[in-house]
């Protein structure tokens, strides 16, 4: 039972490495012997695999019965539309020549292509990481509701929702939203948050002494943020929060930014917020090194813009933070995570973007760090992570979808 997996990401991106490949390895367990998984990616120019890297990665993937199909990425527009005409033809050839039985799409943008291919070929369609993508982009301010891009994606989100044999969403609550917005009923609706590899992310190893010395984190309270600045995430508000934390903890406070955001852009935010630039340490690291850097922190930040549709999404970083035993400062109504943090008292919620509300959240973290034994706190958070982010959740879903089909 060969399957075609469609994505909208480059192979090197964490969304492939941590949010796609681990699940494909699980799916492979439940496919009949001799089955193959064909993984399509969209390679951005700055992330394109070198010839040497491509050979190495394809050899590793083929050991897992995964075969890579890299296409080049273009931003949505005329050039991308022209490219996709040729890509569709190539994918049609692959579907028929490789005897593909199922088209498995990650997120609804890839689902657009999946829907078209499913209609043309009659192959079954599965939408994974099923979220309200078009609506979310409008809420974030990147698209207008009357734009062609929004209308086309929203239109195809409705169509793919109705056609899919199964959808795998991040939250249960999205099912009712989709029924209202997309006018659809679901035959098979599954819930799978972003799961975490507890072998890679673990609170057990001691802090890396070399990295502590490199950054000068001895006897400091360190806040880590791993992610982008802007887009679905806040911008200036992040640095305003750091300023409030610096005012509260004084010289003890430091920030570790793990981001690919341009240094000059970061410097502008630092200046605008009145922060001391010496307390901000910015690094862009390979995701394979992420656990080492997260292990340096005392708590973490997840500054997702609290727009309505984020209630139905999932956050990879929260699972990784939790697996490292880190309390999280988060905005309101983000996936199920804000609710989990508040319920179990394993972090704090930013209720509003004002200095006073930042201080409230910081005081909660300070109380948590001062009044709870650190190892006890870490163990509690890791146990919660295993309850809500274990790959066993995904394993059970893919078993139901693919075993004996």
C-alpha cells in the first residue's frame, strides 16, 4: 500500500524533521510489507539540500521505506501557479506509476493539491495537522479576507474537508468549528497534538557546563524562546515582556533567543523596548541541538498571537519545553496548552499586553521557581508532557487508519 505524502515545507525545516518524519516512521509500521512512502517537499533556496546532503538523507530515508520528492518553492502568485501545473503532472505520473493508494497531506495548503489529485485519480485523501489555515492568516494580518489567496485556500479547505476519508486535527474543538464554517460532517475525526520525542528532549541530563560558561549563565534566571518573531508570533510585545522581567529580576535575568530572525531586527526591538542588549543572547541552531540549549533555561516563552483560530492549532515548542521540565509563559487560548498550563499550575498566562500584566505573569513564574523544589517541578511537568504529547497518541491513530486497509 504505497502512499504519497504532500507537504508545504523544506526538508531541513523542523516542520519536516519533527512534525512529519517521526509520524511517517509510525505509519510505516502499519503498512503491508513492501509498501513505500513518497514524501514531497517544497525546497526554499536558502534551505536547499546540497548534492552530498541529498544523497546522505535519501539513503537514510530509504531504510525507513521513505522516498523523497523535492520540488522548488515559490511564494503564492503567478510563478507558483505555473510551477504547480508541472508539479501536478509529475505527481499524477508518480501516483499511477508507483501505484499510490492514498494521498496523505500535512496541513490544508498541501491539502489543496491533495484534493485535486484525489479527484483526478480517485485515490483516498487524508488531511493531517488539520487546522483553519486560511482564517488564521487573515487574523494574523498577512492576508485580507477579500484577497484571492484567502478565497482560494478557504474554498479548497471546504472541499478537502468534505472529501477526506479521515482528518487528524490538533484539538477536539475544531470539529464543531469546521462543521459550521466548512458545512461538513466527518466520518473519521481524530485528535493528535504535536507529539514530542522524549528520548531527544529530556530534563534528566545535567546542564551543559560549556554552554553555561559560553553565555555567562552562572547564577542567572534564564528565559528561553525558540521560534520566529512575527507571523503567527508577537513582535515588540516579546521584548516588552523581557523588559518587565529584567526590571523584576534585575541583573539576574537573561534571555536566550533561538531564532533565525535577523540580528538587526532584534536590535531594533531591543532598542524600542529599552532593554539592555547585554542580557539578550541570540543563536540560530540546528534542531538536533535544541535540547542542549533548552536545558540552559529556567522557564520558556511561547508568544503566539492570541487570535481566535489559534485555539484549534498545536504548538510543537510547548511539548519540547515541557519534556525539558520547563514552566511556560504563554498567551491566552492557545490550543489546549493555555488551559493545561493554568489547570496544572505549570507556568503563567499573559492576560494582556501591558506592563502590569507582564509583571503578573513574571511574579507567578518567580513564585513557582522559588517555592517549588526544581526537580519536583520538572518531574511534574514531564509527567504532564507524557500525558498530552506522547507519540503513543499518534501511534493509535495511524494504527486505526492504516492497519488492515
